[in-house]
């Protein structure tokens, strides 16, 4: 098996007396979708913010492509190739898709050898990337605010991939979407994974995770409850771990099987 592109090794994160993460280990491999599941308060947000350079771990190591990695801020993670798409998507609704695609475009301009924003070239790239992701725009000047929620997610994902992401972290990308839009986003995740990019898919929805996931890790109160691969995992097993396992079974018994 290939080496993991990123390994979060025994990560702890303390906020004063509060222990948000208590020794979480996670490995993510190129070309896989690793789903990180857990209920509210499980530690998912803290963990991905540590992975993406927002928080520094109190203890533990981050290995990227086999080498220790230390972040001073999120720009270090982005430079290394770790991109995060948060729920707010960091987009301006009245701005065009192309402008949103290249927003914060200084690294891209340098990579393309441009000293200024090339409108025509940016439009060409935007239309090409959107077509490859299955989104048919009226044109690159179409306002982002006219797109559906799933299409905006796809724009954000395509933008991260174009900027050179090797690890793509998706923070609850399907949480506020309908069935059709969710299907589009899950299809986009599958396309990205097939390009060899490692995807960390944060969700509390077991069905969405099982649709695209290769491996599954469940967090609960800042600890890892277990990791399973697609061949051994079951919907019931994942749901049971997320819901509290034995604690839920005990409660169900005391309430006469009504949970």
C-alpha cells in the first residue's frame, strides 16, 4: 500500500482546561476519500482546523509526504497543498464565477507567469474546469449567486484543485443541500478522488459518507472511536458508533426501546 500523504499522529488540542482533541490519529492516502464522522461536539471542526493550519496542536505530529510539517498559519498549509473548503465557501455572490474562481489569485498568476489578471485566460480556465466537473455555465461572467448550492460547492472544490491541492478537506459540503444538489457534490468528490487527490470528507450523514467513502473514522468527544474500510463497515456500525454505542443501547433499554 502507498504511503499516506498526510498523517496526523496522536494529535491533542487544549484550550485552557478544555481538551478538544485527546490523541487523535488519522492517515489519509492519495486517491482516497477518508470520511470523518461524528456528532456535534465530537471534535471534527477542531481537528480539521488543526490539519489546515488554523490551530497549532498542543501535542502530536503532522507528517506530510513523510516529512514533519509545522504550520504558522493557514497559508503554510495551502502552500504545502492542503486546501479546505468550509461551509461558507468564501465567495462573493454578486461577483462572477470566474472572479470568484481566481479570488486571491496571486499564487495562480505567478504560476501562470502573469503579472496581471488576464480576463480572457481566466475565463477560459474557469469554463474548462467547470465543464470537467459537470457544471454548464451560461458563461464565465455568470454571478455565483445565481448558482445552486451544489454548484457553488463544485466551484469551490474545482478552485482548490486548480490551485494545486494534494489534500482536499471538505467541511460538511452536503449538510444544507437537497437530494439532487447532494448527488452533484458527491459526484464531484468522486471525480477529485479519481485524479489522485486525497479527500477528507467531514460529515454527520452516514449515507453520504458511504456513497463515496473508502475509509471511515468516527470521533466522539475528541477521541477516535475507530477506523474502518469500505469492505468491513456497515451503516448500522457507523451509526452505532456515532450515536454513542453502548450508552445509547442502555438508554434505549431504560426507555422501553423507544430511542
